[in-house]
C-alpha cells in the first residue's frame, strides 16, 4: 500500500511541478452530480458555498488560499467543528469577514444580501436541491444568470466524492490539483475494496452520529452519510434496515434486538455555548483525556451497556464531519479498521489524513484526534 501511495504522490508532484496539464477552456458545459447541464462562461471569481464544508474541497484546488474566491458561505464549520474553523481563520484571518449567509438545506437565506455580493457561481450539495427549488432560490439565481453547480459527498459518498472534486477542478480551472487528489483517493478506496472483497462474513454495524446530542440513544443514518460509508466498506448498516429515510431516531430496544457486532459513535468539537454537552470532541486540538471522559459518559447512558457490541467491547469513535466531507476516504479507513481490525491492522487512517494535508493542500499540518479505540 505504501508503495502504491508513493507512486501516486510522485505523479502528483510531477503534475504540480509542470505547467497546467489540464487547462479549462471557457465557456465550458459540464454535467453536475444532480445530472443537470451547467455552462460556466468564465473562470469563477466570486463563489458562494451552500455548505461551508466545501471549503475543504477548495483547499485542494486553490491551495494558496481556498477563501480567495468565496464571497458568501454557510459557515457550518463554525457551528459544528470549532477546531477546524479555528485552524482556518488562524491561517487565513480574512475568512472571518466573509458573509456567513446561514444558507440552510431548507433554502432559508437572505437572498438579496447574497446577490449584493455579485456571485458568479454557487456550489451546493445535491441533498439540498429539492429544498432550494421549492424555496424559489434556484429560479431566482437562474434569472440572474448565476449558475448553480451540485456536488455530493453525502448521498452516495463512495461513488460521488472523487467525481465531485474532478468536476470542481474543471469548473475552477484547477484540474491538475483535482486529478492528483482523486488519484490518491481512488487508490486508497481500491485498497479497501481489495481486502473486504475477500471477507465472506459481513458484520452488522450500528452507528450513532453526534452521540450525546441528547440524553438517550439512538439517532442514526440510513442509506446516506455514515450509513453509505459503512456500506462502502462492505458491512451491514443496521440503520439502513430500520429507517425509511436518510436519518432518524430508533429505539434502544430496536438496536439491542438487531445484535450489532460493532457500535460506533461520532462527534466533533462544538462551540462552548452549544446545547450539546456530552459529545466526542474529535478534530483539531482534541484532547485524548477529554475524548476518553466523554466516551465513558456516553457508554454509561441508560441501556447502552446492553448493546451486544458494547458489552463485547467492540465500540469505537470517529470524527463526525467525515459523513459529508471531501476527505471522507479517511473516515472509510477508520470504519474499515474498526469493523475488520485483523484484516486492516496495518492501516493508518491518521497518516492518510496527514498525507492529504501535506501533499494536496496548504492547510496547517496540526495535531488532531480523529478516531478512538477502547484501551486493551
């Protein structure tokens, strides 16, 4: 695996050292991840982000400053991942001045204020398309000739993430950087697939996203987000069997009756004033002692110890944001290592994250905690 990774990085280095191998000629017409034809007349200079986590995709493309073309965004990182937001605004202080438009998935936004920023492109997640259409946002932007480009890292992350990055690379005239990253991404994904394809018995996995969001269990993901990521590493996601939609709450009794082989909790550090108090503070600046402390609190909730995977000590924790994140290959590696510990004993997801930051972005390579395994 390391040999293959080195080969990918070598190719990436050669591409970076040369002049642009893949230069976009405008106007360009592309098919986005929602299946719509989108024409971009010129290289976008003023971009709005419906989901602020797309900033981490721009970090792969516009390495010097991923904020340089962003004029408005929904700063979800500030609300749900304070460690990453602190890192970004420390590296690029002017980012704190960018309009945070509160562009929710339901299309709620002060559109006039956004339009005043004179954007020439909006990047949005496919999951928000229907709500944006129903709220009239897409119609208003179309009337102003502001193209909307849909990408996806949540509805079908294993299938759509790399193509979404390549799509953005083409639209933003950064195809070299996009292809270098997606080659690395696909290489790591195929390494997972080679191993899991030889495993005959597929464990049942229950995942509790944002564990501790309330005092009881159990919120989970179905056929989207973490549910799809579990399926991508060839395991059975219990939430997909219990939920009719993308996410929802199921009873603790249902979870116990499904007898999960593996139980995984997710979390990310939230602002101190947030209403959620007992979450796993994964991410930049995380403290191992705090993660251990919160894990004990979460596992002591009423009835949780009765979940078979918990009593068998097959319980793990992982950084929440990977469920909708351009670096979700790291999340898949953590899942593979948790679910199939013997088969992936030599896999190092933290190293993969460091490799992404060091070789494909200009983000600070700071310390972080992205996963938790119970101590032997």
